């Protein structure tokens, strides 16, 4: 996929010595775009016990529409495409993964390649939720609307994820809940991306983006639209009052982003990996 040593000291100086609340190189370089038969999303790499794994949202692989009812992954293997981060053009790498499913309706899936995809990577971020509190600031990474940030470092091309800010609205309550509710504006394409808090050596990865809640909003026509739109024919007058006649009129609404993000705890992935440690050993 990408050789992390090829970007030189300038990149490390820029991203490994960060300002407050800035994701560092060891997650930016490990986050990529993924494509399946159901569309595009985000995937990230995590080393656990010296083995390489890739983690994303389950609905990207099985096309589930409800993030709370994503079911399971039918097969033990899956072929998906991952964006090659180190090229100018958009180039995709078809990769066969072994699938580790954390459980029914958990919108997280672990993918284990048969060989290391990252060459000499920077050490991955530690997965943990110790220290995160209600109202705590966090960031999430991803590739919204099937696109990324294309740049160059030390003269070499690089695709990087976008970074967005959020805060923690609710904590998962043990022992059963694995869901985080975050306050922020999520967009299509961030599904499967990592959620982090802290920065520098204290940065921790604690959740995986799943989706967001929508809410209905009334459609308000502009004054010009109200003038130019044809006036509908009047309904037959009933024997009741005018208030009664208009009481049942349906409003025109549209679903909008509520600002509530749904994310699943990284522990879902870690528990599944511990039960089935099949990722390739880091060379």
C-alpha cells in the first residue's frame, strides 16, 4: 500500500509534534478509502499484538441500511478495494481479506489480509477509551462523498482523509452497550472511520463511525416559489368549520442531519481479534 518511511522527516515534524486536538501521522497514514459493491467508505489499520488488521463499518460490506440492525457477514472472506495512498491518480488495490465479525448488529468488522499491506508503518495509535468523558473533545477521520484530500509531501503524492471535530454526548453503559453518541456533523463516506481523543503520545482511538441520526424538517418555500408555483385547486367545502377543514393537511418535510453521530466502541473489534488472532505478523 504505502511505505511510511518515504515521506521523510518533514512529515513527522509536521504531524508527530501536533497542536492541541490534532490527529497525528500514525492515524492519518493508516486511514484510507474502501470500496465494495455497496459503495465507498473509510477503513483504517491497527496493529494488535504485533499483527496487522483493518477495521471498517460492517454495512459497507453487506449493504445494511439500518446501523442498529446490520446483521452479520455471510462469508469468511471478502474482496474489497482500497485506495492506493501513494499515487497521483485514483488507483484502487483489490485485496482479499479474511473476515472477523464481532457479532450480530454490531456495525464493525475486522479484516485480516494474508500479508502486510503497509511497509514499515509508523506505530499505530493505542486503542482505549480510558480518560474520555462526557463533553470531551474528539475528532473523526474519513473520506466524505467518496473523495479525499490529495496532496504532496517531500514531492511525493499522498491521499489523506478529512478530519472533523466532535464532542462526546453519551458514554456506552456496561455491560451491554457498545454505542457512542457524538455531537458533530457526519457525512456520507465517513462510515468506518476512526474516532480519537487527545493528541501526540496521549492520543487514543476509541470508536468507529457508523452513521448519523436524521430528523424531519418542514420545507419552507421561498417567496418567489410561492408566487410562481401553480395554485392547487380548492378542495370542496365541507359542512364543518374552516379550522376543521384544514386540520388534516399534511406538511411537506425533508430529513436533515440532526448532528448526532452513531459510533461503535473499538472494543467490539479488539474482542473479536483476541478470539481469532489471524492477522499477519508485522515484519
